């Protein structure tokens, strides 16, 4: 599903790191506290997969799809989109999420209706239909994922691999505000009994970067920026360790550096 901050475009780079850590350490439960569009959890192989998100509409959307609901039966006109945006309480959670994520420009939560448009090249595209088709293709890979509406700081697990993809600091917030200091404190605590891998542009000094790659991101029609995507783990947490490939990639120049380091993190 198209989603603000989605890792779909770089999943082929970060998935081997996450899957490798799961396989090498015999991890049975994979957890995403910010599951969002499910564009990484749908590719991870693990005995148990849990996707949390504090957006109850989004979780209701995934749960409804898992039980056979077909969003293609909802004729999402601009008028209906506006009604849902203004009166969310009158609609089922999955319908609100359908409008808020699939019928909106660039998947930004109710960021403006995106239906059938004529592109600069003269092509006629129905962005809503495209979004719905993409979601339906994704569902088979999410059939056994446990989706729960819960804030990251309500999660208390051990022995898991936890992949965190929170709202990035210094970027436009998708829904509401986000306390980054509180988040990093939670990551430190979770790293005591889990392998925790975090996506961000930057992290506190007690975290080490295990992978990075330059990419261009788009948030609205007039905003395109280049940034360095990174993966972090906490430095020296716990007594265990696992091997991670440290890779830095710049799309224009190809592979810049590749090495192997033993990252000391709790398994």
C-alpha cells in the first residue's frame, strides 16, 4: 500500500539485514510497532508476525481486508471522500482508512482527493483504483499477520526482532505529533531483551548506523528532497551479538563501501 514514509522502494536493501538477523538468531516473532502500509512486514518470513499502529482506522482496514472485505466495492467520489473526512464517526474504520490513504494525494492522510486525473503527459490515471488494486495484491502476503491498534509505548515483549519505522524527526508529521525523545528511551529499554532495528535519518550517540543509502522522497506536489536513509541499532546493548553487513549505497555511483561488523545487541 502506498503510504507516507513507506519502505517499499528500499525494502530489497533492508530486508536482507532484517531477515538475516531473524534467521541467524532463531527469532520466532517479528514485530513492527509502526506497521503503516505493511510494505516490509509482507516480505518478512518469521513464525509469528505482529503489526501494531496507533491509527485505529488503519488497523481496522487491515483486519477487514484479512476477513475478505473488498474495497473495490466502494465508489470513492470526491463528494464521498469529503463526507468521510468531515464525519469520520459515521463510517466504518476501514472505509475511513480507504479514503484517508487510498483516495488521497501521495497517500498523505486526507491530504486532498486523488481520483481520476490527466497527467502532464496526457495520460488518464485513476489513482484511487490503482491504490485499491495494489492493496488487494498485497493481502495474501499479510494473511497471517496479527494486526493490533496500539501505541508503540504500550508494547512490552522479549526475544523478538523489532523493526521500528517511526515518523522521522524534522519531517512533516503524518497524523498528530510525536515525541522523539520518549521514543528513543523506549527503544533503549526494548533493546535490553530484543533485537531492535530502527529506520531514521539520524539517531542519538548511543546508536550505531548499520546501513545507509541516499534516496529522494516526495511528500507533496512541490516538495522533493534528497536524504540519507539509515538503519540503527543501540551500541553495546546486552551481552549477545549478531553479524550485520554495513552497506552505504549512493544510487548514482553504485556501491560505495561494504564491510562486516559484529554488532553487540541483545538477541
